[in-house]
C-alpha cells in the first residue's frame, strides 16, 4: 500500500474447459503482467484452474488431482511475487466437494469455501458442491499437505484487510461480504462465473456498486469468460472494480484481449467514511459474529526477493484511478442537468419554507452583476413563482461604488428588469466618503478599510430596506467564500438567510448556466446570464482600470477557485492531510494547468485562510445544506475559531 492506496486487479484470462495445465499457464502469465504493473492484490474467476463449466467431470479424479497439483505449483510460484491473489478450484474433503477460492500469498495458501450453492434456473451446483456452514473452519489435505478451509475469515494483505466471497454469495439477501466488511474487511474479492443474459450486466453492475457503498469497501469482481463452454450458456468475461458506490474500472466484456481491470483503491477514504458513519460500527457490533481475522504478524505485505522492486511512497506516484479535478461537478451534460435541478429544488424548498414559516412575502437581495448574487436572485424568483407570490415582492438593489464597472452594472439592472422584480439603485459613493471623513480615513488609501467600508455600507442598506418593506435580506455568499473567509465580517458575510451557503463556486457557474439554458433562446435574460458567466469574478471594491475594465480579480488574490474547491472537498469530505491532498491534486490537474509549486502555494494559502477565518463561519446565517460538504456551525462543521493550523501547514 502506498500513501493509503492499494493497487488491485480483477482478471478473467482465457481458459480451456478441464485443461488445468493451460489454465495454470494463463494465470501465471497474467500474474507476471500484474507484477510488472505493480498490482498488489488480484482476483481470478470462480474455478479458474479448471474452468467453471466442467459439469460431471468434477466427479473425476483426474481433474481433481490436476487441480490440486496446480494449487501447489501456484503456491510455490508465488514465493517470489509481490502480488497476492485468489484463484478458484474444486477441493475434496471428508467425502464431499467444495467450491473454493485459494488465497495465495508469498508461499502461503488459505482456502475459502462458497457459502451459498445455487440450484435454480440454469444452475445445478448442488449436484457437485456442498456448502460450508458459516463460521466453519476445516483442515483439509491436498497433495499430502494440510490447509485451512473457512467460510468467514478476513485476511491481511499489504496492510489491508481482505474478505472473499464466491459468485452466488453476492446475490443472496445478506451476502457474506456484509459481515466481512463490518468485521473490518476493506476489500472484498469475488470469484464468479455468472453467465450473461439480457439486462443482467446492468443489474450486476448496480449490485456491485450498491454492495460496495453499503459495506463502505472496495469490491473486485472477476467473472468467467472466453473459453468457457457454450453448450447452454455464454460467459462474457467481466472484470469490475468498485469503491464505495462508484465503478473505478470495468473492462470491455466479450473481448478476450481486454480481460483485466486495474485500479488504485483508496483505503484511507474508506476508513474515514467508516469512522464518520458511526452507525456502521454500531451495526458491526451486532452483526459480525463468527468472523475471524488473521493475526497481524501474518501479513507479508512484500516478500524479501521483490521488496527492492516495489515503488516507495511518494507524492509523485501516478494513480490508476480517475481523480476528478472538479469533485463538486458531475461529469457529462445529462448528469450536470440532473444535479443542477436537484440543487435548485433544495434551495427553493428551503427558502420557501423559511418565507412560509415567518409569514414573509418580500425579500431584499443585493445584485452586483456577479455570479453569486445572480444565482440568489434566480432562486428567489423560482421560489416566489412556486409559492404563487408576485415577483415584485423581490426587491433587487444594485449599489454601485468605486469599483463598479459599466458591464456588471448594466447586467444587474437588465437582469432585474427582465425578470420582473422590483429594481432599486442606490449609489454608495457619497455615503462611504462621508464615512471615510467620519473615521479619518484617506480615500486614496485603497486598503482593507477602503474595501470593507463599501461592503458594510451595502449590507446596512439591505438590512434597512428589508425592515422598511417587512421582508428579509437574502444572502448571496457561497460555500467557497465561506471556506476562504472571503467576505467582509458583518458586511456581505451577514444576511437573514444564506441560500447559496452550500454551493461551491465551481458549481455556481453551472447553476447559472442551467438557468440560461432554460430561458428562451434569444431572450434578454439568457443574454444577461451568459455575459455574467463570462465576467471575471471580482468584489469590485477597487476602481476599474483606465479602460473601465475590472482590475480587482478575486482569483488573482486568493487563488483559483477550482483548486480551492478541490482542497475543500478532500479536506472536509475525507479529512485528508495536505500531503495527500497534494498527491490527489497532482494526479487530477496536469502540469500544464498548474505547476507543482503553484499547487503547493495555493494549498498553503487555503490551509492558512481556512483556519484563521473560522470565526466568520461560527456566526453564519441559516442556509440549506446542498451536498456532502457543509460549513454550517449548526450542521456538519464544528471547529474552534482559535484552532492552530500548524499541523496542516508544515507540509505545504
């Protein structure tokens, strides 16, 4: 395991029915491929040494003897391998046959028997196999040597805990993997030979995703494929790796050349979720009886002969898994559309409840011509429409100041007019200058006082207008700004309801674009929204340049929001260290996008600001949680405002 990741594989090499020698050579050849790819843990299909479709040949001693000898051969072959692996074979014991997985590690063999033997539809397995009762442990003799055969044991491999189940075990109401996971197994290997039928692959994939999510584990599935008998059934050769509800890798089935999937599984993320979801341990204490785990001294994570060839832990390691640079934004236009509609419904339902609870029919919102205030206005409009309220009850206020540009001002005014809300404009210049005079501040000094005075003046106006009209102030600040503390305390930091509080900056643009796509094609609303999306993000608190363009760009000051949102997601969702977040960022973004130095710099900025700006989050207005990451002090995030950031900044 490297930096909390373990590289695993599911492989379904070509077999010949009852040709154990051919199958053994195929497994060895595949193991050499996996070894060169630095795979640490692998699973092969059910009955991979004999092929699954041998039928009554399983009652023939020639086949059983050949499989037993092949097991000993593989056991000896494994002594110089780093990869640990599971293969399938028939095992004779006490006058019965057992469908087994052999887990082979550096010259050691453990046998796991199939728990549930199907005998319905196309399956006649009870003709050959006997189930081993749950929790049983038998000593079996193979080629004059003794081995343990169990039906409920967890094995150690490369610093991880591994459970094994076989094919039908996954399909029963309570799969063995449930108890194995609750007893500590982080990875489940499934040796399978499930034939293919119309619609079955989609159902199976869903089943694997759900099981990995329910068990908070990784799940590697290898299904029999090319070479199995087609007398009555067809096998497509599936190799699928899932992790906590997501498919990490899946091969192109029906293609004998594409028979392997390899992925890096994030053990740290799985363990973090198990700790966070306290009911997982509660369930485990009641349900995982009868499961045993190997002693820690048994884990031979690497053998001496190959240790020098194994890549050492390094933040430069290239991961064999997709690391999405935008974890808050789903991939694909259809998924984005569904996500946007869901988020908007959450925001609208939350705001509607608040207005209904306080018997309020008006609200006030500051409109700057930027993304956040635009989204807040659009949510307010949809909420009023849903409640059957007059849009004129939405009082949009644009408050141009020293840095307001013609572009943002005109977009703000046009959008309010074309949405049919009440539009007001109050120029704050004279009031802020009077304030500077009152406190003795030189207006030529464009420092934090110069900027924050404008923000607080705007908030005061919004609060007073809300009082004047019997409404509330709708906040516009988003999740990313809350993480960075990029808000003026008691300025734009404060409102009476923060409708965007759960939405990160990288997602705000997609939400506004969604509204634009819903507007008529040549409408002024669509034109305004698209231009707002193209406008640089800025608080506009510093005067524009000589050409009237925005001079103060937020991302030049605090860093790219796509980086900060990436840092935020992995800091809060999984509690990762800065070193690990850097590793993920290095794999998510290309060096052409951000250099190593750039990522390190902005990661340090994020950690510094995240800690020293907590005091602003400790007194946030109410607002709806939207996704898995939330910073509400009443909800997901509780942190003292004077917590030290030393541990998190020493690696940046």
